[in-house]
């Protein structure tokens, strides 16, 4: 039934419902009255606008997932064709535009087209910064993915220093508040990158070590961190002490991370267990 016909039918059904006392006097049975009320309720549900919206959201996510599957299978041309069509058919919606462009950036990244990837990720970032207030928490997660994508693309171009500078710049833009998980994730991501890129040169308590430690302490001083974030944070501490050969301290932090991850059955558990085995072997030497 067309929407206009739904509206007309609902209008007359409601008029009938308002006159139920007269219908009963006219001999309409209770079953008939119940049927009328059910009919009105059904029609009202059919007229709700979110029904189409929910259906479209499901379809949008299915298409987005299919595009992701295509680039992972290295079917890049098909992936981009699908994403271009999805972008063209999407109405004004910053979250969806960001998701499409972020997926496109991931596809370019897989292709080794790093400049194109950065362009797509930058455009996605702009959309994620422009979402509705109710979507900001979800958008923050996508922003982290986009920023990681840009950093990987910069690595591919041999511009690791720019990747570090980008993360530091993003951290400066964020306000450090107890509700700002995005900044905590940025700080931890930056620290892990600094540790990995400089693991052969970091010395215990040197300037670089203290810089990373100060970043991590900023996050550690926050209250109400989720178990996942605190677990990742402790893992970063553990990594920092491990590369500087302070294995007892490293072991302590990895054990703290293990406890946090155990509480939520985190997929990061396996990596922590592996690191603890490495550290225990070092301590046995």
C-alpha cells in the first residue's frame, strides 16, 4: 500500500475508533472492535518513518561490509565502483559519508596507493568531525581508524616523521577531560608508535623515555577508564620498560594489563601472554 493510501486508511480507521460507543450500540461485536483497534495500531506502526530508515541503515552497512570484503580479496575496481555508487546515492549524512570514504581509504591503502588513501582519509576525517552530537562517540572510534590509516599511508611514503607529527597535532587539538576517550587512544597510539620506531635507541630515563612516560601518565591519571583502555595503557607501559630492559617493571605492567583484559575477555589477551613469556625468559637468564 502506498504511503498516501496508508494515511487515508489510518484517518478513517481513527474516526471509527473514536466512535466505538456508537458502533457497539449499532451491534458491532467486541471482536470487531478489537480488530479495529489492532488495525489502527498496525497502520500507525507502518507509518513510522524510522522503519524505512532502519531498513536503509541495514542495507547501507551490508553494502559497506561487502565493499570491505572486496578490497580484502583484492577486487579493488569492484570495491571502488560500489563505494562510488553508495556515495552518490547517500543523502546528506556526515557519518555515512565518513564511513564510505574511510573504507575507500582502506582500499587504496591495500593497493599501495598511499596519496589517494591519505586524500580519502582526510575527507573522511572532515565528515567525522561534523557529525551530530548523538553520533560523536561512535565517530571518535572511526576517527582513530582514519588517523591510523593516514599514519600507515605516510609510513608507506617513507614519511614516518609526519605520522608522528600528525598524532601530536591531533592530541593538542583535543581537550583532556574524563569523557575524552578519543584523546586517550591518540596518546596511547602515539606512545606505541614512538616505542616501536625507536626501540633500539631508547634508554631508561633519558629524555625520550621520559617524554613517553609523561604521555602515558596523563592517561593513567584519568578516572573511570574502561578495562580495554586501561589494559592497552598498561601494555604500553610494559612495552616501554621492556625495550629499556627493565624486565621486572615490564612484567608488573603486563600482569596488570592481563587482569584488565581477563575481565572483558579481550582479544588483546593473547599478545599480553606472549609478551609475559618473553619477559619471563629474559628474567631467567
